[in-house]
């Protein structure tokens, strides 16, 4: 599928059969304008460096700042394709944790930003009573899912739905290493959700009662990393 010229906020996609699909760009974040459309909960340091969102939550011991979440203020809804790049710089405990929140919302109807003080430390359990999906991509440092034939660690992939922090799929494969830029893609199409890294699909789940709308968030645990090229495209 290749891109052709597009109007503002729309992508024209040629599907190879001569027909065009119109897709609406909901979020196209390169951080060239800083963090005006984001707010942060937790972390040691979260700021824009050289056009990337730099996130540090990597103290030597569990304590203040060991987790971090950055929320985008632009809501998303319906069927979407979510893309982002992530690059781990360091992890004190070798977890290389790359988490992504999507379709997050307060079930009481309150705007998430109005309740951010309740989650000021970024504690993981503070997000488990909200509506939302979590995709976790990290290094399987303990070898829970076995090792590759060359003895290297696999990556661990998990998809959860909240409230309840319910595991809806898990797999092991590929890798999640320091110094590598990973291009991640989440597709939510009706009740089917898939997750792929660098063009390979690692997770797929069907939710019979899919969440319809909410916010996206960048999340990490005991890891220092950067994020970039965050795009959310509405699918027809």
C-alpha cells in the first residue's frame, strides 16, 4: 500500500487495485513543538530532547520516579491504526519496558486530566480501575518464555484490558534490547486488536465488547527511553 498526495489531516492510500481509501489523521506527533499537547504523571524526568520525548524512570532502587506516564490530550475513537517509535537507552534491572496505554478514560465520565493529581506518582495500580487497554513490550530477562536458539533473551508481549487489569493475550518472541529503535503498530478494528513490532505481529485478541474512545499514553517502568513519530489514523 503506498501513499499518494494528501489533503490536510487526511491520507489518501492506494490499495494496489486502483481504488483509494481516505483515512483521517487524528494525531501526528513528532514533538517538534514540545509537549504542549501532553501531561506527565510520575517519572524522574520527562522532556523533549532533539525532537523526541525523553522519559527517564530508572533509579537504582524502587522509589520515587521509578514509573512514568505521559498522556496525549487528543482523544481517539472508533477503528484506528496507532504507530510509534520507541528506543530504550538503559534499564537498571534489564527490563527495557515499553508500555502503551490506549482508549483510556475514567468510567465516571470525568476528564482524565482533571484527576491527574490522584495519579501524580504514576503508580501502576492507579490505572487499573480506569477503562483502557495496555500493551506491554519488554525484555523477558528471566527467560520465562524460553530463549532463542543462540541463547539470547526473547521479548515478552502482553495485552490487558481495564478495569480489572485482565490479561487477554500474551506471547514471547523477537527481542527488546537497548540501543534499538522499534516501530510499533496497534490496530483496533471493531473488536479485533493486533500489535506488531518492526512488521511482525506478536499479539492478537478479540474483545466482544470493545472500548469505544479514550486517550493514548506512553508508559514505562524502571527504564530510560525515548519516543517519537506517534501517529493515530482513523480507519474507515
